[in-house]
């Protein structure tokens, strides 16, 4: 066979534009724009948790400074309020002169209201006239306070239920005081440190534990404050012939449970971040958002690769 009759192969000219041979620059997973785009959802939930902690901190501060001053705002935030203006005494000395109310006649104040740090007292016509100094681990002892203010010769018959619950009231008040203070500090610290969980989901594990601890502290303290107010109201109003009234501080209870609710929401968010939402570490290690980023790059490379094409050249005889 003549050598010239052998088929010869030649490379067909590529019809693609020269620009397709050039690889487009791959975006780096260390690029700030890539990291920001990949962690957008996680950043949104972290911001929501910070907002929840901020609201909880504000309301916990209101709970803790309530009833510490005789101002119109702080003086209206209390756990419960005793109304003794129409109290019926057990005995009254003949030398006493009738005042605007029976309580004044006996040497008592018209009302007593209790906060976390102290108690305040006053008259219906004058408002709050005195607030006791703030005390750590404060608890309200109505028997001691009322008996110390009675004029000589006057006496009142306090319900026996009050004496029975004094020890329980002291323990519950001390626990509630400590839990509210600790819960406030934890919520504030967690609000400041929340952005740390953006870097890795491993940070969400210890963070979620402390978020759960803060939730339990605030929840238990709010439950104790509510139960203590209700029990005290029932104990003092159970004896109808004493004619003592008791009101629950709705603002204090509302502030407590609002703080509890927002602390709980923040905990749920951080518990979810332990297994959900892409972190920066996920992108750098190729997990979740990082794996998707690498797959997109691989697809981009395959599309930009042009293989040489071979064709058989046809020869004409003769």
C-alpha cells in the first residue's frame, strides 16, 4: 500500500472562542464575601438571640430595681401589696385618737408592698412615705414589721397561716433573690458572647448549656415569685374578721414572665444552632455550605475544559 494512501489525522480547529481556554478565577473559601454569604442564616439567628437576651436583661433589671425607690415608676413595681387601712384590731387602748384610717389609729401604715431588695410603706392619702434600705437576700417578715409599729396596748390577730409560712417564705425569697441576680448576669454575658457561635457549631454546645442554665434560673425565680405572692395573699385574706386586703403586683409578674419567655426563646435558638445553620468552620472544612461551594467550583472547571477533537482526513484517489 502506498504510503501516501495512509490516513492522516489532524487536529480540527476549535470553534470555541479563545477565552474559554482561560480558567476563571476560583473564589476562595477564605473570601469574606463567601463566608458572609454562607453564614447569613446563622448570623440572623444569632442576632435574634441577642435581641431576646437584650429584652430579657431590660425586664430583669426592672424586676430587680422595682420598689427600691418611692418614685411613680419604681414604686408601682412590687410582688404583692398588703392593704391594712381597714384592719380590725383585737384590742385598742382607750387613749388612742381615731385617725383617717384604722391602721393609722393603731400606729400602722395603710399599705405595705414588697420588692426583691426591701419593702415600702405609706398611706392612701400620701402615697409611699418610707422604703427600707436595700438588703441582700431580703425577705419580708410581716409579723416583725407590724408588731414593731403598733402603738402600746394595741394588738392584732394575725392568721396562724402567716406564722406557718414564714420559714418557707424566707427560703423561697433567698432562692429567688440569688436566681434573679445570677440569671441577669448570665443573660448579659450570653448576649455579649453570642457572636462566638458564628465561627463553629462546637461553640454552640457549651453556649447552649449556659443558655439552658440561665433559662432555668429565671424560670424558677419567676415561679417562686408568683407562688410566694399568691400564697401570701391567701394566708392574709383567709381570716375575714381581720379585714386585710392583698393585691398581686401585675407589673412585676408581667416583667418576670416576659424575661423568662425571651430567655427561653434565646435558649431554643442556640440549641438549634448546635446542629443547624452553616458556620464558618463548616465552610472552611467543606461541610454543608463549604461542600456546596466546592461542588460548584468543580462544575465550573468541567464546563471550562475543552478537549482536543480528532477527525479523519478523506483523500481523493488519483
